[in-house]
């Protein structure tokens, strides 16, 4: 009984420390593998050339496009289409981001150039780009 109470006390004391603002995890060394099945959320990046996608494990990826992708700012009905044979395939070069433009009933798309891990340096650059865009 004492052992269970001690274990419970240790877990309770460790929980607030881990819940506080922990520093972001460094990007893993292996190549980025964003699976369509695990996509949870996304954020639009200024300059319309990228998209930050968050998976269910809260890992952040940067999806870069071959050209500018203007209609993503509406953030409606975004889907991913991979050339892989299953929803477990990693998104990569040549895959598409499909979206619905409210002004155009047809679906638009942007072709993916590459998928990399989102880093704090990229976050800082995105924030600077957003601030510059607001001042224009």
C-alpha cells in the first residue's frame, strides 16, 4: 500500500512540471514522414508557399509547394492526396493539397515540393513575414 501511495505521489508531483511550458522538441534526425491518416490540424504560412501541418502526436511539419498557393487562406475543406497506395503513405514530392474555394465551386490544388520538420527558426521567420505583411 505504501508503495502505491509513493508512486502516486511521484506521478502527481511530476505532472505539473511536464505540463508547464516545456521547450519544443528538436526535430528528429530521420526524414519527415507526414502520414495522411495522422493529420490533425494545419496553419497557413505567410507568402502562400508553405503550410504547417500538425499530426496527432503534435509533431509539426512544413509542407512546401512548388509554386505559390493563393486560395489556402480561406481554410475550408482542406484535403491531402498522396500518390501512395494507402493512407499510411508519407506525403512527399508530387502529392497534392486539395481545397475548396468558396468563390469557385471546383476544387483547387497545390502540388507539394517537399515535407520537412518545422523548426523554431522557421517559426521565427514566419512571424517576421506575418508582421511585415501586416505593415504593408
